[in-house]
C-alpha cells in the first residue's frame, strides 16, 4: 500500500511540475503547448510533420525568435547525433540545458514542448529517438524558412 501512495504522490508532483511549466511564460492562455508523444514520433512520419507544423505556427504566434537561433540549436542537435554512442546521451543532456537557456533568454515559449520531448528522448536513450528528434528539428527549420 505504501508503494501505491508513493506512486500517487509522484504522479501528482509530475502533474504539478508540468502545469507550472505551461504557465511559466506568462502566455498560458491555452495552458501551454501540447505534449509530443515520442513513440508516435518514432513510428509515424505524418505525426512528426504535423508536430513540426504546429511548433512553427506557435512560433509565429508567440515568439520573435530569429532563424539564426534555431539554426544554432539545430547544428548542436546534428553534432549530438554524430557523437559516439557512448557519449550521445550526455551530449543530448547538455543540449537540453542549452535549449532551456535559449528558451528562457529569448522568451521562446513555443519551444517548451521541444524541451519536454528532448527530456523523453534522453531518458529513453534510443538511437531512433535521437534521429527522430533531429528529423523533427530539421522539419521545423524547413517550415520556418
């Protein structure tokens, strides 16, 4: 029974953290960007394409981020994907820190869902997840041109 109570507390804490993350930018009219499902992203190319379109639409509505900021992040994603397998997870952890800094520094709240996806990818530590994250970022760059 103690395990069940602990699991319940963990779920409640996670929900509270996610709710705070959605309201953090002061633009929480919609409750923050929707969560991107990593498994669907890996399995379904159309889902990846739709998510890229949605992120670009949010960027145009919410943010004034420059294309060069996105290109710099995309280049970091590409470098992390090319890292040796033994270092790849660490590279993506550091990439998440860089993404979080960029989001905060330049008020790019529309990229919050990418930061949460990057956390999922890093925790799963699956090469296909890393590749699909890169593909998603590439699509975002393309649709933002």
